[in-house]
């Protein structure tokens, strides 16, 4: 049995979590997920400004902090912290932790090859809209393939203490140690599905151990010291999800089922780079003491294509707010909204969309919200988006004046006018597997 | 009798682009048939009204006593484009639990 823990569900997750995972109990592998869809474009811009950057800068200091314990306990770390510059990230890890062996997985970043790929007939159509990539070619900021677990397992086979990747499927970071240690093959569909589902359960960190859980949430103990999730994986594909004893949070059927269903599509066809997993095959049992055991998992052969994550400049947006108090808070906010819209109309500003929410009344749940007659205060929240930066910036001037020139009790403008922000949009596409070449490099 | 869905189920929601997914899980596995009967794609679509511009698709997971819903064009463009405070639909699961459903006392005991 091997133990694989996840100490980071996204870049910005709890900094103490990975340190506690290594200090508070036994683990063999520590995975860390730093990359969201838009993170890659931010990192690409950082790299353009400084060729040594473009990776998750939290990661090398973390390794420096835990390097001694990693060596003492033989814990290996797998992280997609490399972003769009895995080699630079790995070199920085070597600099701050010179006794560790560091390997990188390369090949996910296809930005330099995009024109060749397009010329070779790979249209990379948007999976949602069907539009070919050529329609936004001049606005693309990053393009990365979601790699699977086999190149990461290859990196582990070099004897690396730290494996740094760029874009890969989140669950691949958990599956790779199982492939490496148990010798699973590309045709072991059920085993790969088991490892993929195990990775899916832990990839969002504490969302598997009681975080963001709606089942009896008030009774979940000691959330301040919540334990992050650990897979106890076995060579035959059975596994358990648990957390270190004495930590906060909860692992039971309710917390595990919520995370199993998180961000999945058709449960019989969970398409990943390494297999297609069948969530309807999952059998789970609560073993008590914060441990849930999984058996019976089934999978099918991997798809012939890999998913590509492309980011591109869409336009600009700004969101402004004003607060109105009772009496008649909602009516005042509605009147202010009408004034802003009329002034935007008179200015002749064109937007793709103007969106108004009445925060405190129905912003989150819309028509499904609990009716709230006569709320004591309401925040008017108006947003605009469009291609024209000047129009969006002009909009940002139109809210604060209402404090003096609109309905009474307007307040909450202390932050001044809102900022126009760039919208980097996400373009999901597919690319044949054989168009992608991966490579492992050990950093000297 | 009429009860809120929260009486028999819990939920978690997430996003993929402009698509929101909501996993709905029976508190007791024997209540799963109530979910299958009451929480149809049509009722979910109606519950969210103008928030969901596209269709709603439902999948069954009898092994987990759970349903998975996909709500298309549900997040005002999704992720970075959305102008909503809940751009990722994080609260959609809680919203769905307010759905009023029919269940007999005998089913719930």
C-alpha cells in the first residue's frame, strides 16, 4: 500500500496544508495542484516580462521548507507548479534545495508549435461552440495540452524526489505514483480508472475531507485544523480515502459523495488522458474513523485525443457596487440601476452585456432565492463587458456620482470607482495524441 | 406532502466553462427513488428560470444514491467572462435544495 496526499487544491490554497501533511503522519507521495484554467495565461505574461518566470512562485519556498523532512521520510513531491516554465521552476527548486533530485515533464506547452499544428490541419475547434481556432489566432495567450500520468511516472522512475510538470490532468499527479510503484500498464483500464477516480477525489484538497460540504456542515469538527486528503492505494485498484488522525474535518460517505460528483459530466464516460472512467461502477463503504474504501471500479481505453487548454484575449469588464439602506432599499437600488443604464444609453456606449444584481436579495440564487421582503440593505452590483476598453472605463465613472445625484442613502463607495479588467477567455479543444511529444528531463 | 429537497438530499455544484454541474445525493440511500421521481431535468430548469439559458441534462448514479445535473449556458459565459457574483455557480447546489418536492410520510420514515 502507498499513501498519496494532496496539499494544494489550487494556487492560493492553504499554505500550511502541505507542511502539516508531511509533519502529522505517514505519506509516501505529496501532490500539489497549482493550475486553474486562467492561471496559464497569467504565467505566460509573467514569462514574457521575465524569461526566468512563468511558474507558481509559492512552490520553491515550500520545498525549501519541507526538504529535510522529505529526505528523512523518503517523501516524493509531484506538482504542476511548472506552469509555462517548468525548467525554470525546477532549477529554482534545485537552488533552494540542492540535495534533492528534480525532474521535469515537458511537452504540454504547444504555444510555440501552434502555427505548425494549424498548418498540419489540426483545427482545434472550440468544444463548446464548434468555431475553429484560426478565428482567434492573433489573440491567443497560452496553449497547453493536458498530459496524462505516464510521463509523470517516467519522471518518478528517474529517482526524482520532486517532479515538476506544466499542464497535466489534476488526477494524473495522483495516478502517476500508482503506475510507477505498481507497474500498471496503459491497457490496465480498470486500474487506471481506479487511480483516476482516487485522484479526482483528492484533487480539490479539503473538499474531500469536509470542506464546502452541505451535509450536516455545522457538525464537522475543527475546520481550522482541517486535514487534507490521503489515498491509501493498493496494487489491485482498491483504495481508501482518509486523513491524518487528530486533524479536523470529516471523511464519510457524505463528504466523499459530494466530491465524487464535483465537476463531472456524464458519469459513465469520465474522459481523462489515461482512460475513460465509469463512476457508476464505484462501490464505497464507510470503514469508520474517517476512512472510506473504494472497490469495483471499471474503466475503458483512453481517447485518441488529448484535451487542449487555450486562453485568449476576449475584451474588458468592470463591476461596480453601491449600497442602499432601508427603507425601500431594493426600490432605491432598482432606481439607481435605471439611472445608470439611461446614462450609459445617452453616452452611446456599446457593451456585449450589462448585468445587474441586487446583492442581499437574489444575486446568488436568482428566481430560486428565499423571498426577502424589505431587506435592511441591498448592494447594487452592475457589471459590463465588451471589446472596447474605453467604453468599459467610461462605465467605471458612472456609479459614484449617484451618491449625490440619485436615490437617497447611497453609500459603500469607499473603494472609489471600479477597475476595468482584462477578460482572458478559455478555449477548450482536442488534439490527436500523436501530435504531442512528451519528454522527461532531470535537472543537473 | 410538500417538503424541500434539502430534507432528503444534499448537493455540491461546480463549473466547466459556461456549464454548471450539480450533484444531488440522497441523505439515505432508500430515498434515492424519491429523487429520481421528483427531481427531473424539467423541474430543475424551471427552478433556475432565467439563470439557465440552455438545456438541463440529468444522469443517474444508483450506486451512490445520487443524480448529476448539467446546466448549459448557466453562468453568464462562465469563469472569467461572467459578471455574476457567483461566476462559478458555487451556490447552485444550495439553490436547488430549496426545490419543493412531493413525498409521502411512509417513504420518509
